[in-house]
C-alpha cells in the first residue's frame, strides 16, 4: 500500500467514526468485545435497519468483522489501531 493509499484509508476510517451512531457502535463493541444486532438495537434504541446500515459501512472499511453463529451474526472490532483510537477518547 502506498503512502497515499494509507492516508486515504485512514481518512475513510475517521470519516466513518465521525458519525455519532457509528462511533457509539464501535465504542460499544470495543468495550463489550462483541455483540449481535438485536442487543445493539435494545441498548441503543435505534431501529434494526439503521444499525444494519451503519454496520455495513463499518464492515466495508474493515472497522468491524462479523461472525455467523447459526442464525445469529456477531460483530467485533479486531484491529488494534481502532481499539487504541477508541481507548484514547474514552
């Protein structure tokens, strides 16, 4: 990855984390290690479709990863850089 590509990727990460809902999702995932959409909906009082839209953006730029367990899909932040960013604002 070139230096310019790295800068563009980092800008995409900060752009995604700049949205309050996405930042709250990522912060919650870092604090709880992993979570499914149903728990996010219950904890955040936001509709399932809105949460899913935000998770799709976070997945696209590799901030969160998902694991399917039967019918349940769990989300997790695995990137240590992202965890450090969240820790720095907590």
